[in-house]
């Protein structure tokens, strides 16, 4: 009962399937009105009974009308993927948040956003809220064709996609580009896979890029659950 009291109720008002694994989901409800939200914050949606929940980064939030939009990536066979795959318009859900996750305040161009399929939503949220010009986006991805289709649909069609390799050799090219951009004074937003973020962060710091120019948030790691 305490958990339910802390949660916000919402209903699913629209679902758009962008690809076999990506869906745009619109949530609405009175509990979403007059809510203070900033780009990079998260919500945690309850998955069935108990304490199970999955984390999503809203792409946008309309506090006046009580609406938010999510981009859900269904991968694997966990509770989140099953929830996304089985969701129907008119369904209800309960969620915590919005809560602090990645602080994107104070960013000034040039900004470089690195991530993967789990980072598309935060990149879209930042694009809509970045005051000082746009950002350059670089994403590692397993399925380039699917990812390009999704990015085009959410107006991130200019993003650079790099095919992910199991050995992570592809990150060398990304590191080289990051160092070039760092020399031009870029700020960096690193999200997605924990090991990729750690590697790129080490590369930037070894080139004397100040920590204040790097904002990082791991959304997932191999063999681990609970990252958000």
C-alpha cells in the first residue's frame, strides 16, 4: 500500500511501433500535471507485483497537459521487454518519478553525445532542451539498419552510427574522434554500456579533458541488473 501511495498512475494513450524492438509510448494522467522535469531525469515503471521496476528516460514532458513520451527498447526476455511487447493503448501503469539520473544542466555547445540503443531517448530529450545550439551524436549499435530507422523517426537522423563488435575494437575509431572534438573544446555526455563509458572516459581524461566537461551515466552492463 505504501508503494502504491508513492507511485503516480498513468494510462497509455498511444503506441507507435518504430521497429521490431523500439516503440514510442505516450503516457497521460492527472498525476503527470504540474510536474517539474528536466532532460536526463528518469522514471521507474512498476512491472507486476512486488518491487520489480524498469527505468526509462522520458523524451519529453508536457506538465500542462499531463503527458510524457517514452522510447522503449525491448531487448532480451526480461520483465521490461515483456511489458513493452505486450503493451496496448488504454493500459494503465504505475511509476516513480521523475527522479534525478543524469544532470544535463549548464551544457553549452559544442556537445558530443555518445551512447547506444538505450541512449536514443536521452539524446532526443537533450536535443529538445539544449539552449546553446545542437549536439553531435555518436552511437554504437548492433543493428545499424534498425537503429537508423528509429533515429530518423525521432529526428536524430544526423547521428553517426558505428557497428558494435564483440571485441569492442570499434571503440578505437570513436576514441580518435572524441579526442579530435575535445581539442575543439567539446563537452561530453556518455551513456549506455558501462564498459564503453569507462573506456572513453579514461581516454578523454588521459588527454587532460577536465572532469567538469564529462557527464556520464551507465544504463547497463553485461551480466548485471539494476543499473539505471
